[in-house]
């Protein structure tokens, strides 16, 4: 039996296979931030396609961290019933559902500007002070940090009450936790900045707040940016130590990814033109090193396309789970096809037109697939 189709555990939660749908923003929430019928259909298709664990797109934990009007919210108990419907839809087909909890930090500046507010971050910036950030933001006050910690904890409680299987804290991709971890964006001189442990204090307090709400046995995971996408930012050796620290703290699983983004796609987590095996698994070395140092499960993401390579990685104990995003936008049934013995190659070419389309405020879809349908 292919090891990819064997079950594995995250804490006490058994996942039916080694495939994870990495959190993917879909722009599909309704105007109030509630789960929509369209999202129910999207997640149902992924579960029918035999994704073992589906990690939701970003659910904002407070209004200050929201980046888009199409983003789901978990800022109030009123959002629990919709999330419960989503969990039931996923469970109906045998898959598990984790919800990614999110705060955009300074990356929310466009949305916050429309709402008449300035985005918050570990350190304030004016226009042009950071060549990798084009907006403005102000430094978070201590009481705002603690309010954010509490909001993460309360959102975790709502996920559990909705019947979902786990939470994943978003600690990657240039958002708030990455901003605190990176010395490039965190210039604080108080207990939230300076040393690596201080820059991880937000990660620690969020974990403890969430754990206090969901109890000792509920899976609390993190997606962690272990290095920034440009020279002069967070370096991998510090990111590796951060992963070890967070695993020892109690996070049940680490999905290894990138932190702050650079100037173009090749300095981000969504690199383009992954059409040859040699360009796949671009975070493989990072994930493998994390796996060798921690005693919790590790998810590898980043341009994985070939089934044989995925099997090789898991068999070599470089990761416990294979995490996919863009391929499942185009082919939500690809895992079921593989299990049925159809070892076809993923057809996604990582053109990122789906991402560009999302930037217009539209819902997630494969634009290459859409174009071909129109041409028929």
C-alpha cells in the first residue's frame, strides 16, 4: 500500500491519509463574513476528492486584522452555525476539517484604510520605509496585543464548538505572527521584540490562550514561516529554532512555509512555473530539517506536484503530511484519482492566475481551466 494513503495522527486526531489541503483563501464568504453555500460546495468537493485534512482559508479573529471583504470571520458566536454546516459537509465524506485563524497585521492596510483605520503591526512604518511593504502601519500597543491573544483564543473555542477537528494558527506569509518573528519587521525593545524568545512571545501567548479554551487534547497547529523571502530578514537557522521552541511548547503540528515576502513571486510561498520535478518541493530542505528536530507531525508544502516525489518524502520521514493548495484548485479530485490507481501528474502549472483573479475581489477558481472551457 502506498504510504500516502495510510492514516496518521496529529495529536490524538487520526487523519485518513497523508494529504492536506493547505489553507487557501477563496474569497467566498458572504457580505457578513459568514460561510456561504458556495463554500459548502467547494469544501464538499475537496472531501469527495478524499483530501484527508482540509485546512480552511483564513478566518479573521478580529476586524483589525481583516484583509478582504470576501474573508470569513470568527469574531462572534454568531459565526458558529455556518462553520458547523461546513464541518458537517466535510465529515459527510470522511475528511477532517481544521480552521486557520488569522490576523493580517500590516498586510491589512488596504482594507483598514477603507474602514478609516490604520493597520497595526509590531512596529510602525511610514510609506517607503520598508521596500517590501508599500503601505503604512502603526505599532501595536500592549493592550492591543493582549486583546489579539484573547481573540485567537475565543476563535479557537468557536471552532471547537462548531464541531471542527482542529485549529491552525497562521504564523507565515507576511502576516502578523511573521511580522513579530522577523527581525526585519519587529523593532520593538520591550518583551515582544529583540531576542528570538521575545519575538515568539505572541506565538506562545496565542497557543496558551487557545489551549485554555479548547482543552488539552484538541489539536492546535501552526503554519510557520521559518525564513523570509529576501536577504536581511529572518534566516532559516533562527526559524528552525523557532519551530523547535513551538513544538516543545505544545503545538501539535507544524506546516513549514515562508515568512515575509520578497519583491516578486519567486521570493514568496507561491512560486511559478512548477513544471519540472527539479522545481518541486521548494521548502523540502526546511521541512526535512524541522522534522529531524521535533517530535510533532510536520506538513510539507511548496510546489509538490509528482506523486512519486510525495511518496519518497513521506517514506524518507522528511514529513508526515503532504500539503497541497494550487493543484486542488484545478483538480479537487486528484487524490481520489491517485488512490484509484491513476498516477497522473498534476496539471497545475503554477501560473498564479488564480491568485491574480482573487486580487480583483472575485472568488477562487482555476483561470486556465476557465479559459479552456470558454474556448470549447
